[in-house]
C-alpha cells in the first residue's frame, strides 16, 4: 500500500456544471496530486450560463461533515470557498481554530464571474470578523478586494489595489492575492501582498473567452501547493501557472462560459512549453 498523497479539505458549494465550486476543487486538487476532502456548504442549480437557485446547508451539517473526516484523516491544508450563511461561517471558524498549524486558503466568493450574488453584507461582515484572521491567504479579485476593504459607512471612497490590500491585511490575514483579470490592463496582473507591501507580481497573457471556475481552480491550486510544503510565494506562482494552463486548455461544453481543463496535462498532446507568464 502506498502512502497517502497530501490531503486538502475544501469547504465549498456544489456546481452541477462541473466548472466551479466543489467540483472545481476536486478536479484541481486531484489534478495536482492531492486527495480532496469535501465539506458541502450549499447546493446550487446552475449550468454554464448562470445560477438559478441556491440551497444553503444547515450549519450543523457543515460542522458534522468536517469534524467526521478531520477525526479520521490528517489534513495538510484547508480551502474555503462559497459559504452560504453567517451560521456556516461561525461553524467553519470554530472548526479551523482547532487546527492553527494548518494553512487556510480563503477565496472570498461574493458573486459568480457572471454576477450571480453569493454573499450579502452580513456574510461579508462575518467573513471579515471570523475568518480573515485565521486565513493564511485570501484570494479576492480586484472587485471583491475593493468591496471587502470598504465598510458600509465609507462606501463613497475609491481605493486603489494596494490600499485595499492594506485594509484586508489589517483584518488579520497573512497574505492577500489580488487577481487582476477584471482590471483594464493588457495583461492579467495578479499581485501578492503582505504587511510589508508587495511580495510578488505576475503578469499573464489574457486568453480569449469567459471562464467559469478560474477562481476556484486558482485557490485550490494554492492549497494543493501549500499542502505539498511549498512556501506561500512559490505556491502562488505554481498555482497561477497551473490555472493559466487549465484556461488555455479550456473547453466550452455548453451554451455559456468556458470551463478550465484541470487535467490538461493528461492529454495525449503535450501542452506547449510557453507558460504565458512574463512577470516575476
Ligand atoms: O467562482 C466562485 C464560485 C464558487 N462556488 C460555486 C460557484 C462559483 C461561481 O459560479 O458556482 C458553487
């Protein structure tokens, strides 16, 4: 019998289209050689064109799923995606606080890439208060970063990305990776910050098409790399490269968005050497 691969526990919602959510996490973690444990926070009804409905789990069910597998197996990283309710956030916050040495990747999902809303102000406040200080890294896109950084009272303010990162770091997470796909720049520029400022910046060629599940892929890939024992900065680079290649190999199975191919490397044809990165 062989030794188990690194194990990553993902808290996420089901996306029946297989593009985002827990399905994205499973494919990514498996594609990067990890064993995925999955704790469902919600079910969605959606296809590649949009979300039709969401059923949020009872917080006790979330806690029971997690406690059961955590008592059975050692976990090397946590990944947190769509949360569903304040009660679920409280349950997850309490559980992960029992494992302070396990890195936590928090993807603060506020909406799908197509704009379907997944979080209200109460959920945002609960995430900030209960989860940010336990997160090793949070991975907002630039829109989420600005929204998460602003309180209700100062929503007239417009923050630049560095200011947004500084505010988010003040809530207690160790690192913030702000994803730049929504910014009006020729390349996609993703910047990693810690309290001392910018840690690394990576630029990636923009790919044609609109993708469903790129954020879940990236955050899971960071968790997989951390679970393998890599540093934060190296994990962030490795995960971006993996994600860019999944997008490059992406496919359009339905009438809506493209889906990343998390098993691009298992194709017969070798992927091209060019990684698409121009930053460092
Ligand atoms: O990409 C964020 C996300 C997370 N979880 C689920 C989703 C999405 C985006 O559509 O559907 C279930």
